[in-house]
C-alpha cells in the first residue's frame, strides 16, 4: 500500500512549492494512473513515491509518504529502490551502457546489490518470460526499438522484485507501436501482483488499463476516481488535461442537440458506441 | 544507435582481461614518453600496436578513427615545429622569417610519433574492450564501482556526443542554418550550437544517474557479475611484468640517460 498524507515539497532554492497538500492511497496490486498538464508536478510526485525526493533532490518535504508502512523519507535510497522501482521517460537514458546484451542489462541492478550468479540468471529468465522478451535477451540493448527498450527498463526494475513500479510518462518518447507494447504489459504486471503508478497523458489507454485515476492540478490531487468518473468530468479541460476522442465527440453532439444533457459522457469506444449507436438521449 | 566504439570480434585481443589491456596501454605511454628518441615510439608501433590491431581484426577501424584524429594534429605539428623550431640550423627551405629545418622536422617526428602511439593504442583499447567488461574487471580488481563506471563511461562519450551534435545540427539546418564548407567559417557557425549540446548532455547525465540509482548503483554491497571476467595466470604475471619494464625504461633513461 502506498500512502501519502498531506505531502508538500519545495525544490532547493525554489520560491514556491512544487507539491502541496497531496494525499492519496494506492491499494496493492492495482494500476493507478496519474494525469496532469505539463508542469503540474507529475515528475516530482513520481520521485516522491519512488523515494528520490528528498534523498537525491534535497529540498523540503513535509507530510509523510509511506510504502507498506515504511516512511520513504527515513529510508536510504538503496532501501527505497528495493521497495519502489522507477521507470523514466527516455528509454535510451535508462540503458546503463555497462552491458552489451539485454540479459546483462537486466541483471545490472542485481549485480549492484551483490546477488549470487545463479540466482541472478534465474531472475533474469523469469522476468524476461513474464514480459515476453526472452527472444531479446542476447541482443544489444542499443539494437532495440524504443518500446522494447522500455520493456527492458521495466524488466530491470521487476528483476529487483520491487513490489511497486512507478512509471513517469514511459511512452512520451515512443511511437504508437512502442506505446501499445508498454501498455500491453500493464495487465501482466497487475496479474503478477505488482502495484503500478503510471503518470501519463494518453487518456484512452489509461481508461483501458487503469483501475483508478488521479488528477494532479495546481500542485495537488484535484480529483480521484474510476477512469470513467474522472475522464467524464467537465473540469478536466480547465486543468489543461483534455478529454478522450469519445468524450469530445459526445460534447459536440450535446452542443448540437444530438444527444441529451442527461446522457453520461462516454470515455471509451464501447460507451461511445452505446451512446451514438442507439441514439440515446433522443437524437434528433 | 550504439553508444560505444566497441567492435565485436572473436579475437585473442578482445578476450584479454580489460585490466591487462589498460595496464599495457599505460605502460606503452610511459615508455614512449620516457624515451625521447622517435625510434622508441616507432618500435612500439611496429612491434605492439600493429600486430595487436591485425590480430584483433580492428585494423580498418583503427586506421579510420586514428586517421581522423591524427591527421589534423600531425599537420599542425609539422608546420609549427618544422617552420618555427628555435634551435634549427640546417635550413631546407626558407620563406621570409619562416625556415623549414632538419632539427625542427626531427623534433616534430619525435613528438608526432609519441602522439601516434598514444592515440592509436587508446583507440585500439576502445575498439576491443566493451565499457561494461572494463567496468566489471576494474570493480573485480578492487576499484570502486562508481569510479569504474566513470572510466568505462568515458569510452562512450564520443559516440553519444556525436549523435546529439548531429541531431542539434539537423534541427538548426531545418530552421535555415547554412553550414559553410570553409573549415574556419564552419567553426564560427557551429560554435553557438555548443550551448544546447552541453546542456543536453547535462540533462542526459541527470536522467541516466536517476536510472542508475533506481537500480541500486549506490549500494554498498559487494558487487557480483552475471558473467565472470576472463583472466589467466599468464595475464596476472604480465600485469606485473609490464609496469616493471616500463619502470626500468624510466630509470635507465631518467637516471642514467642510457636509452
């Protein structure tokens, strides 16, 4: 369980806090999406949950951030990373450059922690099978596509057996195929009992995969709920987050009187098909 | 895109323990700088570097990369030292205050031969040693993993730097930047690109550092390796013999001037 209670954070020498009054709970084994406009504090929040703030960044952290009851601010970085894995935006920069096969790259974290060789090899094979990247193990990490590199970055975290994975815009530098590849493993992670917190802009994919969505606006959690509840909320546009194609189309249809105001706004293809296909709300 | 100049080959040079190669490189450099005669550098080049390059199968890459680095350096060296050497007596050609002298050319040859050895032996190490293997070997030899990573990652700087510079240049050309053929004017045009290049590299370093820390790089546990570092008794002996020979050369030259 990840729990943040009234967390605030100010970067060193910054005139204003990057986060304030952030409270949230993430149940174990769930997928939680966090959306927010650029500059809303997504990366800062990701680093708080991953234990990099304040250990690496410095600054002033108030409130408490705990994972499984352990206060992250009281853990060393090495202890924190054994509890929470972090996947960042740029897949290329996550490749250590210290290993010339994907197998070695995935094992790199285990090597740092002094894991015995046999245990390491078994761990790499296990996590590669889980993410269906066994065929990549003997290739160079630099010969992979962006999506494949992100899968290797995810595998490099999972092999450390971290129960929580924080993903900070993991598809922002990927093409559509790479994006689908990364999202395709989210359900696998959930089945494996990994708690995932994913910071993303791709609302439709979050709707399809996340159990719960949080909206980060004005440096705090402004809204929380199921993807359907959150993505249909009229305030999203005001927070610079936008809406799914289905919601936008339904709003347009509502403005033109094609569907009634009482019809819930669709946030997915199926919901949109139900609304438009039946002419719900008295299409004229 | 690869981030290293490493060329994978099934050669004996590639299979050597990276620490052995690093010790050999340092000893070669010490020897050629300790002995001021050009023939010492020539001997090292012919007896050590050329055979190693042939055995490694990286001769072509070594000639190409070494040539790109050395050609401008050697041209400048020969022009400056050959024409302006202060102790020059035997004038071969004169143009105004400039005189091309035998002594100047000999001095340029001595310095140039050292630079050739220094550059070619370093490039050969980079071509035949994967940074990861170097890091594992240095860590196993007792060096701090952080320091070992710094050394191994410097081998990756040039390709990363070049890739980022290419993309910045392309972006600027797309916005109308004309890059002249004249090298001097070209340098003037490219200078303003240094700021985004360096800033971009800082961002990369910060991100890479975060990714490394997330994988327990700061751990104080004794590191292990997935694949064992190759080594042999002969190499262990060689790692003591080579510095001893280099030290002997220094003592003979500096102490008694015998070489």
